[in-house]
C-alpha cells in the first residue's frame, strides 16, 4: 500500500497497458462532451496520474462547480460533489477541513474558477489547504453558449465579443502564484503524456496546487475564431506559442516573449492550512 508519506516522494512511473474501468462510473457513459473537446484527454491524464500514486477511490473527493469541465465528477467512481457555479472551492474547503485525510481535487473551468469563482480561488490559494485545482482553460463558457471568459485572448471572438475582445486576459498561473498557491503549473490537452506527469507532481504536493490546462472548445471557440477543424485547433495549442520550461530556459528573453510556458512554474513549501489549524488547537488546549 502506498502511504501518504511515500506517495509524496515516489517518482512518476507510467503504466502500460492501462485499465480505466475501475475509476469510471460505467452507468454514466457515454459522456456529454462534444466531439473534439479536450476534457476527455484531461480526465485520462488525471486517472493515470492517480493510479501512479496508488490512491484508492474512496480516499479521493472530487468537487466541481458548473460548466462543461465541472461534469467530470459525474464520470468517476470517487466521493464526488457537483456544486454551485463558482463555489467549488468553498465546498472543497469544507470537505478537506472535515476530513483532512481525503485527497481533494477540484475540477473547474476558466469562467467558473476565475469569474464568478474568482474570490474563492484567490482565498483557496492564500490558505494553502492541501487540494489540487485543475482549471480546464478553453477561453470560453462552453456550456452556456460561448460567452468570453476572463482568460480569453484580446481580439478573440465570442458571443459577448462579436468584434473581438478588448479586455486583457488573466494569467491563471501568475494569479495563483501571487495569491499564495505553493504549486503552480501549466499543461495542455495536446501534450497529454506531459500533462500526466505534471498532474502527478501536483497531486502529491502538500498544499494548494493549481494546474492551468489549455484545452479546446471546437463547438464555440473554434467556430467563432475560424479554426477549420478540431485537429487544427488542437495543433494550434502547440504551434501558436507554447514551449516547455526546459525549452524556455535555453532561450534568451526576446525569444520567449509572447510564448506560453508549460510545466511546473512554481513550487514552494509553506505550512498547510489543516496542519496549521491543528497546531492552533493544540496550543490553545494546552494552555
């Protein structure tokens, strides 16, 4: 059995072949995600990372808000909660506080996390409670007809920016780091194997982990922004400006300007919230 202590130090080891069935609620399939949506790739990478850690299904709690990404908990055989729009972090905080031994994962979208849920997002990062936050970032509200989200690039078209957005986008990773998250990373649905390893590191980190995952929404964002097909849209994640941390380290600043960097961007050690609260209780009770 993999203990919590060893799970946080064991290196990632990919498993082939892989059986997804033990982690899925077969009665909930087929899923509702559109053809070409990257959410299924993200879920696949997440399940492989969980398996590599040796976590049991009953030791995991997955919490979501509202949106396409937030349907993820419905398909997995964990302790799951599909909650209110923008409020997943509040519910997840309650779950972790009530049972600190649970491995808490929040699946959320760029709109759910950073618009209506923005206030909860920054305070979850500030507290450094041990949970992993996955932001499925496709620049748009895919479930409610394609409104622009806080991460949508300037100039991009949506139902709320028919002639191109004039608003500067949030950088999810910079926001998380500034707010206090102790693990911050970025991955993409295109780089699926790389994403598995990034999620593995995020899950085993003790503290608030935030992973910004660049994803594809061909139904709305792709059509609005003139992507010819799903394949072109997925490839654009790679060719239009993402580079790995290792690649960025070898390039001069002028060569990385405008590029989106993938990989682990920030990792630090700080007292985890539940541990800090227990220290407080011990100190007060022993007076």
